[in-house]
């Protein structure tokens, strides 16, 4: 594969925040009398407000915003156990050394995304797309289209690196190349992605005239 830039998801791709995510949403589900497993099966890769609207269909906008603010505070303050995933920091260091542009494109809000990025030791990218900047979150293409625009690149010249089904669908819908990392086997359209990995440690990046050459380490 060749590309001119990278668009990375954050949670589950660059950092392991699963314990913190599940703690926050389990507490929320129990408070509302909803099955925690039902909630956890839905939320991954999506904006929090999308999940709240799904599980609170009769709530007013004011009620939804109240729940969102409360949940956001919990998620931003709880970074216990959040860490960089294997190969993530070395890959970003390599990309930076080669001068290849990259962005983080997350469904998280600024407070939550920054807290988890810092907890995982992930460097601050030049382009950081968070939920506040996108009207329609993943699986819609908006977030990754905005990420490519931020890098000054056409979507097809970018590689999306994602773990969640919603994010993979978003990258495909945006017209980007897509690398799926540790994605569920039942992810829709998984057969349409360019590479399927179990870890970022499997990627080798080299410089080319066009940008970057991506190789898979067996």
C-alpha cells in the first residue's frame, strides 16, 4: 500500500481505553436500568451523544446534554488503566521521523480524547478531529473527510487505521484506504478493507516519492 497521510482512530487503535469506557458506560446503564451488555454492544466507535439518543429516545435535548456532560466528566477523569496499544508509539515515531502527515480522528470529545491521549503518551497531532467538529459521527464519512481535508489531502490518498466497525464503515464511506486493527470478525464490509491486522506491530512504514509505503510484517 502507498499513501500520503494517515488518519488514526484513538480508542482501541492507538490507546487501550476499554476498561475506562466500560466502567463509565456500565455505571450509566445501571443508573438508567438498562442492561450494561446491551449498552456496551452498541457504543464502540460512536459519539457519546449518538449512544445517548439511541438509549434515551424520548429525552429532550436538555436532558440529553445533561447526561452527556455528566458522562463526559466521568470519562475525562477516569484514565485508570489507559495505555498505548502495542506498536502505536513506535509507529507514530516512525511516521514523524519520515515527515508523513497524520491526524487523530476520534468520536470522543476534546476533554475525553485529550485525557486518554495524554494517559497513553500519544503525541499531539497537527490535526485532531473530535466529536465537537462533526455533525454526523461515525459510521458517516464526515469525520474522516474532515481529517483528510485538515491534512490537505484527497481522501483516497489517506489511510484510515481503525478497530471499530463504525469507524471502518466511516473510512470506507469517505473513500479512504482502510486498515482494520483487531476488528470484530463480524464487522460489516470487513472484506472491503485493504489490510486486516491483529496489532500495529505488524506494520512497517518506509518513505516513497508519493509519501509512504506500507508493508505487512508476517
